[in-house]
C-alpha cells in the first residue's frame, strides 16, 4: 500500500459568491468509525458546484463558506479503513466513487422508503462537507459506490452525479419504450447522458433541445431529432410537428434555465409528465399553471440525483458500453477557468479534473 502523506492538495472556494478557486495544502484526515479514507484521482465538475460556489441557489439554507472544498463526482481507491469497518462491503484497495449525497442518516422517512438521495439530514459533498476537488477525502464505508473493473476512472466520475441523476429522472418519467421524450439542455453534462440512457438504454424516441452549437453532440448521443433554442421556429410547434401534432409523452428538464421550465408544459401531450432536474438559479419562475395542468391532466415530478442502488445500476450501464461520458480532462489548477467556461455556456459534455 502506498504511504499516506501528511499533507495533500485541494481546490477551495476562496471567494464564495464569485467564480474563484484556490489551491491549498490541507492536513491529512484520519478515518473515524465507519469511515474510509479515499485517495481520489479524478473528479467531475458539475453545474451544481458552480451554484454552490456562487451562492446562487435560494434553496440552500446557508451561504457557502470561504475555504469550502467543492465537488461531488469523485473516483479513487480506498487507502485506509476506519474502526468498525471490518464487515463493510468494500475494502482497502477497492476503487469507489463519491456522490452528491456524501452520507445519509438511514433513519428518516426518505431513507426508510429507499429514497436515500432525499435524506432529510444527509451530508452534501462540497457543501458544508469536504467535497471531491481534493486528493484525499473521507466517506462512510456504507455509502461509497463500487466502480466496476474495466470502467475508466475519468469516464466514471461524471456518472456519479450526471449519470445517476438522469437515469433516475428517466425512470420517473413514466414513459415506455417507443414513447417520445424531450430532453431540455440535451447537450450539457446531464443532458447528453440523458439522451443516451433514453435512446440506447430504454428505447425512447428522443428529441433534444439546446443551443445550436450543441447539435452534433446531441445527435451523436442518440437523439432522433434536435431543436435549437436559438432557431427561428417555435420550439413547441416543432415538437408537436415531430410527434404527429400530439406532443411528447415526457419532458426531462436537465438545465437550470428558467425559460426551459416555462416552455416545458407546452411540449406535452394529454397525460404527459415533466420531470424537474435542473434547479434554476436566482428567483424561480412559476410554470405549472393549474388551468393547463387540469385541462391536459399533466403531472410534474421532482427528481433529486439518485439512490445508491441506481448509482450501481448506472455504473453497470457504463461498464457494458451503453452510455459513455463526453468529457475532457483538466488539471485541478484549471478549475477556475473551467467554471468561467461553464458560466459562459461554452462547455459541451463534461470536464473531469485530474487530481
């Protein structure tokens, strides 16, 4: 086993409320009861990380503190087991992943219902809990995600949030194989994976919606049709035309754009369903108008990341080659530049940090 150093590098939010990160050296932590110490090699960079860094989410109860280590898509090897982990399902040397929900209580109503991603008192990785933009991290031994042999660590990292999130959302869409499903934000980190899961994993007929610059990645991911939000035609009219005048069976909103939510109900047929995934920054815009909901018998559901069971299933899809992350790698020192690129809407797919 490699010797564990006394210090290690981490990227922290040094000026929360702005796009700014700083590399610092931190003291090596010691795993407590039920915990494991993981040497992380890769971490995906998610739009949610930017929302936490910028204090842009009204739903979060407290502002992000300076010095917070962000990130929630980490992959690495367990290098030390804490007390009380003798019977854990993982062991030293295993490759595992860290998700958005870093740890759960296992006692609240959500946990008892198997919806551990909604744990009422869960610890969020990268928000008041040290995240994955660092070389070492502690995690509960019972909540890490095993990474299958043969699945590249860099490719696995984004699946721990983006992948499991859209997989869970599509399961909640109530759309059968052969049904029309619209993915809004289809060229983004979540969206391009949602297109793949829907088209290749489930058999949906996918219509991808995004900026015209994202057309190629959306169609390459398996979408049957692409609609540009910056085009001259009405998005709603185009969706209805493509679906025989009826509209889609489901819309999965993978973007944090308020306008996407405003448009979503207009894209549905009778009995359709909107799945809310992206959380708008700033003040949200009401979109589920009672008259429209009642008249078309529509349903709106929320979907938060995914359960540990869904995370394992997501990894299995990737290991079998059904879904593949479109990503590029960058060094940890480039994190601020990555966030700036994300803020400007220029990212296609995902960025994975090499730690």
